[in-house]
């Protein structure tokens, strides 16, 4: 009913089929837990769910000095299908845990050198969680500012969600938000703690 170490040869896995790609989330790994052999699903060792998205086009004509949701509508990847890139632009992970989250974007004025304030924020459940700020001291000197904010966020794995926001304040004209693939993005992944 049991296999002892003396019964297991050093060549136990030699000659067996080698895995040539990342394991499936339901694949199992055999580990020793203080001398007791246990099996564990690969999903418990991976930094997933994870996603990254960006804007396919610049958001133009945004309301001045108003927090505006960034329309990150193009996915670079989405391991578990937890990011909505077509309607609410939210990440709602289905696994509880801590997540590293980042947002990067550019705020700019459609009238040259009229940008006054550029903010990028991570929102959790509809409220601002982490914000970066660039404020210009003096008029007519800045056209565009790119900024990044990051956070480690506890998520409950069911109803908690994350969104990316920006706020553009210009002294003249209107502002725009640029988070295209070369200019920014929004992403998150579960961290193992």
C-alpha cells in the first residue's frame, strides 16, 4: 500500500514525455510538505489571473479637470478572461488574493503648451485607490505629461473590480488621454504571498 524511497529509482522520470509548454491550470505537481508527499494544482503556483490592455486610439475631447475612465479596449493578454475590454473596461479577477496593478498614460492639451495638471489613478470598486499627479507651476510651458501609478491591491475573487482613470486639466482648449500600446496601458497580476 505504500512506496518507499528504496523502491523509487533515480531514473523514475528519465525517458518519460517531457512537457514542452506551460502546464495547464489543472495539471498537478508532486511536492514534499515537511516529508509528506502532496499534490497541488499548477494554478496555485501561477501569477494568474493576469491581463494587460491599452487604448486602440487616443481619447480626445475629455472634460476638463474631470476624472475620466480610460477606454483600454485592446488586450495584450487576458489569462482567465477577467478583463472586459468592450463595455466597462474593468478587471474583475475570479481568484482572491493580492494583485500588483499598474496604469500608465499620457495626458495632453489639444492647444500647444496649455497642460496644467495630469493625473492617472487606479480605482477599486468605483473609488480612487492610488493616484499620481503632475502639476505645472507656471503657464504655457507643458504640452504632454506621461505618468504611471502602481499598487498592490487585495481582491476578494468575486465582486471586487479595478479600473483605470485619468484627469486632464488645461488652461485653454480641451484635453486628451493617450494610453495606446506605445504610450501606456493598464494591467494586473496575482502575486504569490
